[in-house]
């Protein structure tokens, strides 16, 4: 599906250079290695929880690559580590959220252009539309409007917040790109059992907005689609919906057991080809990379993961009693009683 009008002459970005293609592969390797390492960190007790994205590297790296961090803003869920890494966010500061060191991570959202991680299902789309509407009220700068890029899954697409966000964005022509990673599963429920019609992209017509349904395992296709969507929104034409078809190869989170709702055979059949291997074979076939390059990319990813793990382990814990200090501007008797009970049970004071 592709209902997005052709870009106006001069708006479309040129093809990716060989250096950019190699850079995309290096990013995907770094994200893959960090993602699988984060699962190990959870098992080792370094972080209490994590939402893996194994198999979704192309969708995340490709879309994040299209962001202009001088003017755009990204609104993630809890599963967009690959987007953050692609945007250049400090990964120790980002992963601090998964360590529960501080609310929303230690990175600066304004400087990085990445909003705090959103754990409320579909909550990020409302924030994105609000920010984007602000761009239309402020008026375009010299290079056009800033664009909000917001992420959610096929499961989250069933939330009422998504309807409200898309309807408002379309009516107000807010510059938003709604990026759906359709990974085949809404936790334990397959897409066909919770998305009527089987396509999120098809719903865009009901809001009068263009849509693209793309191969989310093809990183180059993702970059191209996201760039086109950004150009459309930046020019003041309103929102675009992208549905990247991919597959969640691992569990929904480190507390999930996918073996309870799908077999290994079903997982292998549904996952298809590995997006990282697909891109590797493309680079080899086009003569853009060799085994030495791939080995160097993996070595760099391993070194980076070691640095991030070391930095993460060095972070101290926040005092538990602090949770009661950040609820209201002025405390209440009930909150004071809860804090006293917590200190007695946890700190024995």
C-alpha cells in the first residue's frame, strides 16, 4: 500500500551513498548486540526489566536515520532503543530508565530530541500530536515545519488514544509521522485476532491521510519511506501513517514467555529472513562491503556494549523514599502515612 503523493521536486532526498549504507549496517549491528546484551543484563540482575526488539532493527534504525535532530522530535515507546541509538542518544543515560535509576532516563530530551520513554500503551501518539500542533501554531521556520515521529505497535493501534490522535492530527494538518511497527503480536495475541482487516495502514483513509505499508525488514526501504513521509508533513500537508511489517522474534518483555502462545516452529515460519542478514547479503552482492568490514562492525559493537554496561553498573540507585517526594507539590496526610509505613518496612526507621 502506498497512497502518499509523490514528493515535490527538490523535497526528496537522494539515494543513500555507499558510506551511508555501510553506516546503516554498523548501526544495525550495534543495536542487535546491545539488545541481546540487555536481555543478559536483566538475567544477571543489572537491570530489572527490558523490552527486546530482536528482529526489528531495520524498522528502528531506518526510521531513526531519517530524523533531523535540529528541528524534529521523536516520541518513543519502551521498545525504541534502536531509534535512540541511531539518533546518537547517550546509551548509558538511555538505559538508566531500564535500570530504574531515574524517571524518563538521564538523557536530556530537549537536546537529544527524544522524548522520555513512554510505558503507557499508545500514550506517545497524543504527546506527538500536541507537539506537532504547536509547530503549526508557531509557523514554519526557514526549512519548513518540525515533524513529530511517534512509534506504536499493532497492539497499541487498537487503543482509543490512537483514533483521537490521528483524527486531531488530520483535522489540524499537524506534521506527524505515525510509525507502526507491526511485529505480528500484541503481547500474546496475533495481529489477525486484534486488528480488524489485518492492516493498520488501511485505517488511514478514514482519517483522510496518506499511508505506506512497507517491508520493515528492509532498512533502505524504511529510510526511503520515512524520508518521504517527513517531506510530506514538513511541507504543511499534514500527517502520514507508516506501517512497517516486521516480526518480534523474541519475547514481549523479559517477563514474558512466548512459548506459552507460539511454538518455535511458528516463530521460525513467521519471522522469515533476518533483517541484519538480508542487508549483509545486499552489501556483499553490490560490492559495498567485505568480511573485514563486517568483522570490524561486530568488534565495534562489542566494545560499545562493554562501555555501556560498565557505565550502567556505575550508576547509583535513587533513594526509595524519593517516590513520595515527587507526587504532589504539597504533601498530604495520607501520603505522609504511606511514606512512614514504607520507611518502617523497608528502611526499618
